[in-house]
C-alpha cells in the first residue's frame, strides 16, 4: 500500500516547481535568442510537455507578465539600447528588434516607455548636450 508522508509530498512538489521554473527559464532564453524573429507560443512550448494554455498561466505566475508582453518588453529593451548607442533610423531599429509593423512598434514603445522612439532619442540627445 502507498503511504504519502509530508516529506515525500514536499519533495514531489519541489521537483515539480523546479521543472516549472526550468521550463520558464528555457522559454526566456528562447525569447532572448529569437526576439528578432516571429515567435509563437507553439514554437516556445514545442519541446515541452505543457499545453499552450497551461504554459501561458505558468509563465505569468513565475514572470509576472504574459508571454506576449515579455516578448514585447524584450524587443523594446533592445530598441532602447539601439536608440541609445547607434544612429540607426527608427525604422531600421524596429525591424532589427522583430517588429514588422513600424506603427505597432511606436505604439508598443510608447506603452512601455511613455515616449515615442523619436521623443526618447531627442531626450537622450538633450541629456548628452547638457552633460558636456
């Protein structure tokens, strides 16, 4: 007869939790490597034994945001880096960061930063000028 004791129960839950965190870590790594391309939830969970719905909930519970929001934030973080360190056009940066639609890039950038990419660059330029 199977007997469940508290220690056995906790170690099973700990290993399940560890597996969940490892799966989310794997997804975060995948997004970090592929944010320039089209990313689907199917491509993220392809090698995992989770349904898309379950993984969506799992990701949100561990990371604190949806998979889609995390992908967009990753792309905008890279756009901020490129705006800050290069003279590339906003159009070029949008494409390099995985945005096929520049209008959507502007909308997402403003939603996350509170400024359009152009306003953000202008603010940086003014800060550099006053620092000199």
